[in-house]
């Protein structure tokens, strides 16, 4: 895998790992923290293990790159270690599945948790690389999502 097929960004969030993980395992939490604008809504129960799935209603028009309009995908959890790491890929109606991986690693930090968001497209099928420009989600959106994650965790802790 080349360095150009993976992005990682980190931010210290002044919250416990379990509070952050509660957002990351909640399908609606994914919608709440999305900075790309593509995630419209989600259906499903909080995920607990690799292999769990939930439905996400998408709107690709937010990116303005491919005229897909509104569509649904399934998020498939590929890795889940409570309060430490969660990763997933996305499966839609088109085959082969793209196999890009999104995830978060959480590490204890002074006054909070160091959260690293990553996006890895090293396993994406060549047919997808010919059709789309990768990364689909830019580094700036990953950074923005971490800021939104901090705000979302704070609001949930406050009961808002």
C-alpha cells in the first residue's frame, strides 16, 4: 500500500473513549458527524461486532462529482474493538463492492481521548479506480468530522 492510498488525521477530544465510541457505533451517530454532506439518514441498531450492518441513505449530490442522486448503502463493520477501534466498508447495489475502509482508533490521552480518523482505499477494485477519483472523501472532511464528533459527544453528554 502506498502512502497515497490512506489518509489519517487525529484530534484530542476532551471526552472518554466510551462516550466517543457510543457515537461511532450508533448508525445515526454516523449521520450526525458526517462532514461530507452525503449521509442523509441511517437505520439500524448500534453495532457490536465485526460483520454487523446498518443501512445509510445517501445523497451523492453533496460532493458534486458523480450524478448518483439519492441511494442507499449498507455499512459493514470490518473491525470493532470496544473503546479502541471501529472500521467499516460500504456495500451498495453496484458490483464489485469498492472496498474502501473508513475507521477510527481511540487512545487514552491527557484530559481526554486521542481520536484518529482514517480512510484507506488500497483495497479498492481497479474498476472503481477507473471510474472515481480517490480519495472520495478529502482529508479536510476527515478533519471536519473530528470537530463535529467532539461537538456531538459534548451535546449527547449534556442530554441535548
